[in-house]
């Protein structure tokens, strides 16, 4: 049965360069998208740049320019970085687009009409020195849960999300002076009304989630869900479609997660698909959301509540693929601290396949990982060159040397056929569960077993016999393995597998089922899949 697959990669803030921590967190989305397309499913894979809110305005002040200029600058940089990593988004957009803004405003109105948005006058943080009400990221203080320094909406230490009014010892981030309370009116989202529904949703779906998502969501729900302001006194953002709110903007926590829906709708429209029908909750739809650990509550609590509030019968996030952190040494990579290796910096030095392979094998699924270029180089030399590339080269070079590149007719070993089918089943199952590391282990095992088979059969000896049946069968089997590697490894090793398909005259579009090559195929030049790299001296 052809399934419907919605894949949403987290929307990175367009306020600084992307680092390899972002890559590790978002790469599973592209691997899954490529797999499901090969499987023949209807895939909508979307993401975009989060271009509104105070992080953008703060960066603009720091660089002496406008929020719009910052948003466009980093959005363009993100597009370039994802392209360099061979990400295959069906749409990578931005929250500053007219399409997104129009549909977000309509969803805000829909939620208001459904009774989940109400107006409230409340005391809010005001800076007398700066002369304005402060947004959450313009406030610093102490976390109400762990007591450590935190921003106005989330603590980076304990990962608790909260309303700015709960922060202790608050100060303006711009001038450093204490804030005061002044009355202000806002539109408020009635998140508390979804407490019971979200608990039921959590119980139903969390068994398939990673441990960090289970624990963070449970903690968030146990604290009790407070209502959240949906509007704020901001200059840069989406205008509020209600009279009396001309000086306010839609809060970024609301409109950014709605980007999955606006971008998904845009792709569906371009394909002639009814998006409302596509998103109906049912067994034929699987939604995946891919992001870092610090974004968990927004995807497992707030976004599902917003979907429920729309009352359209859409599926709430089913699969949560939430990564831990990537560290440089002992420190978490951070835009604000500037201790990072950017995606573009890495792409300028290494083959994207090598980078994708490293962060698949070492994906931070259940624990933090520490990144170093030396480990990336070692992984390329050991597996991509020493195992995968070596298997292809030794088979193809031998045929070129002894048989003018003609692949002899032979019978594929039935045990290898059975093992190959098993690889499709098991790798596919691991990928669908969001288990990239386990899938990569199976891929590596298939490569290692193939090399072991080649060594055991010793075709360089078989070819000397008067009856070359054994050699023909061994060669046919090895070429069968290589052909299927172009399918099985393609979700990760996009460029190397494309080279194999060209050499073996296989269809340009890979599939997710066993294939064979044409009998009597004359091989072209054997491509060098991956170069051996030298470890750099410090």
C-alpha cells in the first residue's frame, strides 16, 4: 500500500551560521525522505528558516543592520549549506514569505473562532530605560525550576519552557536594568484546555519515541500546561489580524511550528493534492518531525495542541526523531557562544557522502557525541574506501583487466539473494523507526560480508580453472551485491550510489527492492568512489 509521509525538519533560526550539531539533528529527515521515496510512498519533506522573533532583531542590532537583511542573509546561507549536504527537501522556505504569513494569520483566526484564543489584560515586563515592552528573548533571569540563568521562554540547562512572567530576577537583555510590570493586552492561546488530550496523545504515541522525547514530554505535562501568549509587542514578525493589535506581532513560538503546515500545503498544491485530506489521521499517514533535544516540547506538546485547536482531524506528530547534542570536546556547540564548526566549513573540505556517513553512523540518537575531523577521516578511510570502495574496485578492475569489462553470465548465490532481501527488510524497518545507527550498522555489515564472500570464493583462482562456471557465478553474485548497494546505501551515500547506477546502467531513480544488472553488460570506467584522506597534523 502506498503510504502518505509528511517529514518536517526543524526550522533553524536565521540569526547565525548552521553548525554540525544542526546537521546531525536534521540529517535523519533527508535519509528518511530518500528511503520512503525509494519505497514508492507519497512523500512531502519540508522545512525552512525561522526568520522572525527577537534572536533576529538582536543579531541585526549587533551587526548594525535590519532584521530583514539578517533574515535573508542567513536564509540564503542555509539554502546553500543544505544543498552542499545533498538535502532533498521538497520545499525549503522561510517564515518571511507571503504564503506562510497569509496562512498563519488564517490559522490564528480559525483557532480564535474555535474558541481556543482569548483576549487578556495582564502585567508584562517593561523596560523603562528602553521604553518598551520586552519579548521573551529580550529578558534574562533565573529559571523558576532549576534556578540557573535562563532566557525569558526556556532554560538551556534543564530545558524547561515557561512563560516570561515565571522567570525570576528579570533584567532587560539590552540595557541590563531590572524590568517593571505594566498592564498590556494580548491574545492568549488556551493551552491548558488540552492537558487531558495531550496526555492521551502522549500515552498513545510515545512508545515509538526516543527516550529524550519521552522524558522531556512527561516532565512538561506533569508540570501542568499554562496558557501562552500568542501575540507580543514586536516590530519584526507576522502582523496580528485583529483590530486593536496593530502594534503587535504573532509570537514566533506559534507561527514557526505552523511552518510545517504552510510548507506542506504549498507542496501539496503544486502536486494537485488536497492537503486537508492528506493530513487526515489514519493508518495510511505517518508524520515524522526531526529536531534537536531543545525543541522537544514545541513538537510534542505545543504543536499537537495547535493542530487539535484547528479541529480539522489532522494527525498530530506521530514519530518524534529528537537528537541529543554534538559537542566540541566537552562543550555543546552553540551559536551564541560561537564554539562551532559550520556546515559550510565542513562541506568545503569533505565529500558530502563522507559527512553524511559519519553523522549517520554516529548519530546522537540517545547520547551526546563529540565531533572531530580526525574521526570523520578515519570513518571514510576504513569503511568508504577500505570496505565499500574496495569491494567495487576489486571486482570491476578485475573484469576490466581480464574480460574487457564484460560481466559474465552466471547464477547468483541463493544465500546472497536471501541475505539481500533480509537487508532491505531490516534496514527499512530500522529507518522507519528512526534508528539510523542501527540501519547504518546493517549497511556496514552487508559491505563486510560481501568482501568476506569475495575473499572466500577467491575468483582470481576460479578464473584459472578450465570450467569457469564457479568464477562466473561468483562474479555475477558480487555484481548483484554491488547493484543492490546502490539501492540500500543510497539514503546515506547519495553521490557514490549515483556513480554505481551510472556504471551499471541501472535506472537513475533507485528503488527499495532487489535488482540485478543486465546480462553481458560492458562496464565503463570504474569510478573512484572515495579518496583516501590523510589525517591532518595539529
